[in-house]
């Protein structure tokens, strides 16, 4: 029942089928797009849970803020094998950004080892199952730098092209309604029709660019794939192999390490999660509560004592002044009666304490 | 061994047929009888009592074929199959079919290490989901449990009301409460003020000023031992009832709690009754014009040591 | 669960306990039947959406119960208690925001799950009943979103509900009765809040648990449909059991969704508008985002007028619902490969794109309202 087919390798075929059992959905020569997609799609999703855990942690720390660009940020993070080196170009060169915060750079840097591992896993699975070849050593690293290279060049081009096309499409759609032949349509209909028009154009252009990008990635990776030697293991064996590849050599250690990581991440999360909402509503903003000034007993007592002695001295002085004044009055009356009596100025009592002068 | 379906049945003299059906007793879970299909001559129900031996493919009976033929014919309508009725635990005891029915064991599942690893990995992943939630949820639920205390000074009246020494005088006051999102309300409370003579003061303070501290240990206020006015919380330390100042037949004028008859003297000391500790004092200030101010406090009822709760 | 027989000399404590329970309950057979369900073609990431929905429902229940520790469903304190949760209770803002975004996640995942089932042709014989029960579950999820939205009792909640219930009033014959039943009277007020609260925390959860159980039971009776292409050799080679691989994939999916919802809770925590008042003022009522596409239809000229409004808001969606309900009964073609069912593929694409289009249109339309 088995047909042995030997197909001549062509320069752009990436997989050779030797003994294809009938009916297996296999590929004689896989298109570069299928190749690119077949490796990138599983690799991106494999890495995502780890990247997401980091993203949530950074959000809790407050070192990253995505604002309105969260969907774009998610896509960029998902596609980090290709976007990691394109991001600086897009951010700085083209003036777009996916969010604020030092955490973004850190997030993508930490995504690199995750992506290398994910690409290695997805690549090995792909090679074993779809191409029936032996995966070479360091497959992850090789695949990663190739993807990153293609992404660094192609993604900015995609970005610019898509933006330009969308802008043109929007303005054409707008003008149709401003002074074109669709002038006068009511608002709701106008919005939907405009959206359909430029949305279709933008989607089609994006899809084409996407396919082109995948094809480029596939072409880049083809060399590595073709260089891998064939394996003669049967289908069942290959499936079992890549399935068991996912079981680590020391499961106990891996699980302990993962549990430890879960504990550490949880502790970090607990310590940084804001207790009260970071976006308080107008009604309930917390008033700045100043701590009541510390009550220093001794100092206050000393101060009070000083003040009391000052006041006491002042009172004495005032009393004496008043006495002196009254004496003056009595004397002036006497003066009125006795003309030439020398008035003996009363002594000016005690000298005025200097402290009384200062209130 | 139970007679196997389709195995041959042989009497003392000759073979008579094969086992067509097996009948189980639902109470003892044992085979009580079986039905022989007699090669075209109908079916007979044979009790297990006449069975001599049972092997994989043969049931040997003690009786003769004519005795078996003489048995009444089998009445199918007197019985139901196991699919039509629920008899718990019976299935486990049915072993009447020789051999086994098998399905292939998937190649991928044969590796125990893989299976165990993924099972445990599932639990660890669950840890990543569950563990981060534990602390925030606990703190969320605990929010109102240890709310900070209100240490405002409340004006409760004037000492002019206190006419005599060592006599309890009740002062009634209102305290405003704001609970979570509820609007502010006022609750009515009462405290007992005593103008104490030095002897009574000595009993209360025992030579030391009384310091009040907050939950963090910072001092809020100190009741000086020479200030003659005492303010007792209106709640009995036994179980929180409101007590009164009464004339006791034997003990004289005392604080008396009507709930469980705890009796305290003017210094708050327990004279009789189930009270675990003396009356609770509150911080008190009396101004020059005689205005009495207190910090309203409540303490845990029924304990020997004094723990502030409000 | 280590239900493989022990090969070591001494059984562990776990194994002894297991054997004890097994003797009385038939645990080994039970766990075997529940866990060792073979998935033809192997466990797949595409199958995780059902379990993810169960997880989201679980999280919504947990966060919902926690919210009920502080929320009160009275018109005078609903708003204040919700603000209390957001501004005073430790981490209350996070739990409320998680609950809020979880409800959006649930709608998205319901759509993803329904799409996956539709595209894989897993509604066809013998799985028609699972599909029907699933549609009922979908309606319940929408009901959850609608009733829960009112509870904070701010302007957005109050007016979105008012508009929504008024739309229901337009149904001929039973509309007025239905609207009065939901409002608890002629106009919305305390009675409305009480009814919506009971429906949201008791009636719908009970119904959902019951129907979800039925849904799972029916699914087990029929077995997983598996991939729509692949030779018997391929399928056999890749077959594995529900436990542990599919369960593990399910839980990773749950973890990813958990992370996404948490991230959303950080990015945009719940902020209430002013407390509900009888006069909408400057506020333009709007329903939750997953109802926006119907809402936008109501703005089109072709649906103006009483009948037009009824047509766009109730009749057409209702007809769509009936079509979906009858789908497995008039689509008898056993072909399950989506690429060989062009009508199905085009239909799905058109529906998804139009929903998306009208949702985005509604958002753009906000700028033109003043």
C-alpha cells in the first residue's frame, strides 16, 4: 500500500517527502508563507503567557503605561520575535509609540530569551512533524535572530505603508461625503459607509503586507530548514518525540522552580499593587492629611515658663508705672497748693528688665 | 467461579445444552440460578444447588437429564436485565463473561512520566492564578475589622451637676458615628462621673497616673492621679449592660448592674457579682469653668484584661 | 491525580486513601470515565474556549460575592457603597475592575467559542442539542451583562438601562408587560434595582450553572468532534486523553485570560460618573459595548419610526437568533471542513465584520452627538 516517492529537490522547496504514507496531509514543497506561519504562529502564542505575566507585573509596579494603545501593545508583544528590533525604529524614527514608561524596553528585552525558547520548541515540533527532519542544535537562537532581522527591516516598512494607505483612504472617503456625490447622507449612515470604505482598503493592504511579511520570514528560515537532515522514523514515532520533548529531563526540579517563581511573583505583586485606586473619582479624592505636629512636653513647659516670667515682670513694671503716675498726679495737686516746694522725683524704681522690652 | 455464559451444561448422564442466562440474587450478590437452553427443547431454570463443578466452558450438574427436563420452563417475564434496574454494587460481582473487551491505549499516554508531569504542571499553573489573589482578597475582607479609633474629645456636661463626693452621677451625651458609606448618625451614650475623695482616688490610681495609648502605642492622654474627677464608661465590663447608682441594703451606695448583679463601689472596684475587672475609666478633662470633656471609649466585655475596641 | 497503579512495594498515603474511597464509590472507574476521555487528533489549543468560559464564570462569581460584602442594592446607597469599594476598601478598585473587565472578556470568549464551534462544524449531528443549550447560555451571558450594568446606579448605568428597557417596551403584545416587569413599575427606580440585583446574583447564576451542567453532560454523551481534517493514521498517532494534556492547555488558557483581565483592570480601572438623577443632563445614554452594534442600527434612517425601531432592536436580532437555533436542523450536510463550506465561511465573515463595523461606527458617532 505504500508508495515510495522520490521527489527531486527543487531550489525553492523546503521539504522532501521520501516515504509518504497515503493520505497524510503533508507537503511536497511548502510555500514560504506556510513555512513562516507554521513556525511563527505557535512560537508567538507559546511565549505569550510568560510575556503577559511580566506585563501584568510591570503594570502593578507602575513602570509601564499603555494608555490608548493597549491593543497595539498587545499585538507587538505577541509578535515580539519579529517586533523586538523594529520597535525602536518605529518609536523613534516614525514618532509612534505603544505606551510610556521605562518598563516597555525592559519587557521586550526580557521577551528575547522567552522567544528564543519558544521558537526552539515550535521549530523543533515543526521540523519533526511537518518536515520529518532532525532539528539541529541551537535551533531557537538561529530562528530568533533570523526572525528579528526580517522584522527589524520589514515591520517599519509595513507600518509606514499601512499608515500612508489608511490616511489616503480616509481622506478620499471623507471627501466623498464633503463635496463628492455622497454629500447629504445622514450622519449614522455616513459613518458606517466611510468606515466600510477605508476599512476595507486598510484591511486588504494590511493582509497583503502580512502575507508578504510571513513569506519573507519563511524565505529567511528556509535555509535552516533545508539544512536539517532527514529522519526515517515513522509518523507515530515523530509525534511521540515532539510530544515528549515537552517533558523536561527533571520534572521535579522544573516544577519546584516554577512554584518558587509563582511565589516570588505573587510576593512582588502584593507589595506593589496599589491599595487604593490609581484613578480616584472627583468626589472622593483623598485630602492631604498632615500629621499633627508632635507634642514636645518639656519644650512647651520651658517656653511657657519663660513666657510666664516675662509676663509677670511686665505686670510688675506696669503696676509700678501706674503707682508712679498716681504719685505724680498727687504731687502735681500738691504743687498746685504749695508753690515752691521742690518735688523730689521719685526713684525710677528698678531698672526695666531688657526682657520685657521684647514681647 | 460463576457459570460463564455460553458454556456447555452437562448432566450426570449427558450434555443437555448451554448456559443462556445467569440469574443473580440482588441481596447476596451471588448467582442463584442459571438458564439452560436445551438445544431446541426450550429453556429450563436450574438452581445453583444442583451444580457439581463449574469450569471455564463447562457446568457439571449432579442431577440427571430427565430431572432437568422435568423442571418448569423458564419464565422470562419474571425477570429484568441489569440495564432496566438500579441495584447498587451488583455490577462489581458479575463475572459471567469470559475474556475482556479492549480498546487501544494511545501511544502518547503510555509515558507515566509525561502524564505525571503535566498533571503537576496543571497544579502549578493553577498556583499562578490563585496565589496572587489571596492577599488582596484577605485585605479586602478585613477592611472594617480593625478600623482606626476615634479619639475626639466630647463635651458631656458640667461638674455643677455633681453635688456630692464619692457619688455616681450619670452624664448623657451623643456620639456621632460614620459607618463606611452610611450617612453620619448620632448614638446616645452615657458615662458616670464621680467626684472622688483622696482615699477613693488612691484606690483607683494606686499612686500612678493612668496613661491611654492608641493602637500603635503612642500616648493619647494621661489621667493625672490628683485630678478628683473620674469618668467611668457606662457599659458594665461583664457583658456590656448599662448599670446604675443605687443604695444597697448592706453595701451602701454602689454601682449596680441589673443584668447579672455586678456591684462596684465608687472607685469602680468589684464588690460582688460576675464582673471580671473593675469599671473602665475614660480620659477626662475638666475646664476652669467646669466643662467636662471625655474621649469616648468602649472595652471588650467579659475579659479580665482591658482591651479597647472603640 | 495518580490513578496509575503503584509499582513500588509500599502504597503511599494518597494511594491508600484512593483505594479506600474506590472500594465504596468506584472512584477508579469514575475518574477513568471522566478524565480518560480520548480526544481524537490530540488535545488542541482551539478547544480551550469552553473551559475558559467556565473559568471566567468562576472568577466572576468569586469577585461578585466579594463585592456583595460591601455593595447594597438600595437606590440611596448603591452609588455610595460602590464608591466606597473603589475608594476606601483595600484593593476594592482592583476587584471591581476585574469584575467589570471579566464581563467583557466573557462576551468576547463566548463569541470566540461559538465561532470555533461553528467553523469546526461541531453543531451538526449528533451535537444539535449541545448547540441549542449553548445558545441559551449565550442569552444568559447577555442577560448578566445587561442586569449587572445597572447596579452601580450612576448616570451611565441608569440611563443605559432605561433606554434598554424602553426598547423592550416596543415588542408588540407583551412589550409593555415585560418592560413593567423589569422596571418594577412604570418608571425605573428602587424596584428596578432590586429586581435587577436578584436576577443578576441569584436567578441567572442558578440558570447558568444548571444549563452549563447540561451542556457539559450532552458534550460528554456525544464526545468531542475533533479536527475536521486528518487521516485516520494522523488522528490515531496524535490521540491523547483529556487529562492531563487538554486540561493543562485549558489551564494555561485560563492563566492567559486571567493575566489579560488583570492588565485591563490596571490600565482602565472602573470610574463612576455622577450619581443617577431623573434628568440625564449632558449625558448621552449608551449601552454596554457589546450591545453597541444594535444601538447604532437604531440611528439609521431606515429604522426610524416605531416599527423601524422594533425591527432593528428586537425583530432582526431575534430572527438571527432563531436562524442560529435552527442551524443544525437545516444544515444536514455532514461535511465539517470549513474550507469546503463556503456559505458557512462567508456567512460567518459577513456577520463578524458587520458587528465589528457597527460597533466601531457607534464609537465614532459619539463625537457627533453634541
